[in-house]
């Protein structure tokens, strides 16, 4: 019963149907990689799951532990345990990371952290992520490098403790070392929060080498055209998306 189910979902953006009937199941404690070339609809699907108002669900359902959340507001989805990290995190001047995170975390919790308690916890988590604690006082993402932005997203993930985390291109625009740091952050979450289901969206195998996902699904032109285990991701690394796309196309014709 514990799962996040996407059932025959269709999503429209600006009057165009981008997601064209996607069915996927995400399980607690598993890493599910959602791959696909640029423009496949990966971010659209993630935004629709999180309830972004610009993404209109025209068909299908999203069920969290059997409960229909297809048309719930985003804040209620967050309270229910969904989290989305952005492909392009916004810079927010005047809002220090520490305050931002305390507000966000306390918003989701019955028992609120005091300023001192929270500070203590945040410092500990930042140390685990090898982030300098001076970052706490910096404005959210302002002047951050690509790698620092992604690490700030992982810090949010660790502090918010969602049940299902959608990580949209946590690796994009990063050099090899930064990808490794982000992957280590995700692996840390995996150890400390073993029940979390992680959905990692990427068009690139590199980060998956560190994460070894339990499941891999390929999205192309708004449809799932292939699914499998980690071997599917390694095949894409060697051969690109082309053979999988051709195969998927063949299957649809037959
Ligand atoms: P991916 O994340 O797989 O690269 P996206 O979900 O970002 O793909 O985009 C899928 C398609 O939807 C693209 O053709 C893109 O141009 C279109 N699209 C996404 N967001 C919008 C939007 N806000 N308005 C219009 N078209 C959009
Ligand atoms: Mg995207």
C-alpha cells in the first residue's frame, strides 16, 4: 500500500499535451531513475506530480498510499511528504538559507523546532554535506556556483525528510567532482532516511554510477518507452537513447 502511483497521466502546458499517458510506481526505500533526452517531458511530469499550477492534469491520477492527490494544492502535497528539487533553483535575495529552511521545516512539522534546536541540527547536517556553516547566513542561492546550488537543494532534502523526493537534474551543469559530491549527499540521505523513495531525473548516466538505481524508466515524447534495472542506464551510456527510442517506436507500431 505504501507507494506513489502515477496512473495514465496526461499533462498539458500552455495548451499543448506534453505528458501523454504515463503510468509509473515509486516505492519507499528505492531509487528510481527517470531518464530521457532533453524535451521529453521529465520536468513537466515532476512539476505535475508536485502540483505546479501551470501544469494542467487532463487525465489520470496521482495516488499517494492509495489517496488521490491529483488535484491537491502543492502545500498539501508537501505536507503529505512530496518534495521536488528544481532543475534551475531560484535566487532569493534577503532570505538567508538558515531562516528559509527553519520556516519550511517547521511548516511541515507538528512539533516546531526552536531557533537554537534548529541551528544545532542544521549545523550537523551541513557538516555531513561538507558545507561550510557560514552558508546558513547567505541568501538563498544568491551568487552560488552550480555545485553550491545543487548542494543547497540536497540540504533542503535532508532537512525536510520527505517520503518521496523528486530530484530534477541534480547533476546538470556540474563538473565530475561536483556530481560526486551531490551523489554522496544523496547516498547520505539514503543511509539516514532509509524509507525515503528517491526519483532521480537525469539525461545522463554519470550520477547513476554512484547511486545504482533500483529501477530505470525512459521517458520520450511524453511516454514511457522502456523500463528496467540499472543495466538499462548503462546501455544508454554506451549506445545513447537512439536504439531504445527505435525499439519503443517499433513496439508501438506492432
Ligand atoms: P525535459 O525536462 O525532459 O527536458 P520538459 O518537461 O522541460 O522536458 O519539456 C517538455 C516539452 O514541454 C518541451 O517541448 C517544452 O518546450 C515544453 N514545455 C515545458 N514547459 C513549458 C511551458 N511552461 N510552456 C510551454 N511549453 C513548455
Ligand atoms: Mg528538465
